[in-house]
C-alpha cells in the first residue's frame, strides 16, 4: 500500500468496515479481460467468510468452475470534502480489498445459514424469509485468503459536503 498512513491493520476494524459496506465487487478470471460483478453479500462474524447468492445459472458460475480464485473490493463512501480556499477536493472513504477462493454451498442447512447472513448484512435483527427460496438459489462461499483495509477521513475547515 502506497499510503501507509491510511492503512487499517486491525482485523476487527477491517471487519467493522466490511459490515458497513453494501456492495461486494468480485473480479473473476476471464478472457479477454477480468469479469467484474457487483453483488449483495453476507458475512460471518470473523469477516473471513462471505456469502453471495444468485440465480441458478450465469456467467459467474462458468468462470468460477474454471478458476475459483477471485479478487474482491468493497467500500463505504463518506462524502466529498471540498477545500474551497485551496481550490481542491478529496473523498472520504473506507475500503477493503483482497482475494480468496470461492466454492458453492449445496447443503440445505448451510444454504439457509448463508441466506440468513446475507439478510443480516442489510436488515438489523432477524428477518424471516421463505426457506423455499434456498431451493431456487445458488449460494457461493468466498473464503478470504488475504485482505487489507484503507481509510481516508479528512475535514478541511469544516467544508465537508456529502
């Protein structure tokens, strides 16, 4: 990382950042260029296991069957910071990126657990959902091998604009 002063190294804080993110961007190996896909996700409490759900077929499944290694990125944007006097601007953010290995979950109980984790990412507390959806949904599990966090939080003269 070029800017070590922005590095987030505490694993608990990295997981906290991940818990505030809304979209996971998955990058898969493809030709002629990587295939990048924004997806909803759920997370285990340790932040090292992520779950993704999707339709029963699609490009991501074909690509992952050929190479299960993926890159990922997620961010929380905290707003534009304007320095009107200095005629410049920047963006406050928190982000996590890394790589891992994806596998498919087929066990019905594990699929329900993964769907529950996905719901908890977006809804506080328990959210009852129809368990029959698990039969019509493919669930992927991303086991994170490496991750890094980064943060920029700067306020210039109180001129923060969101």
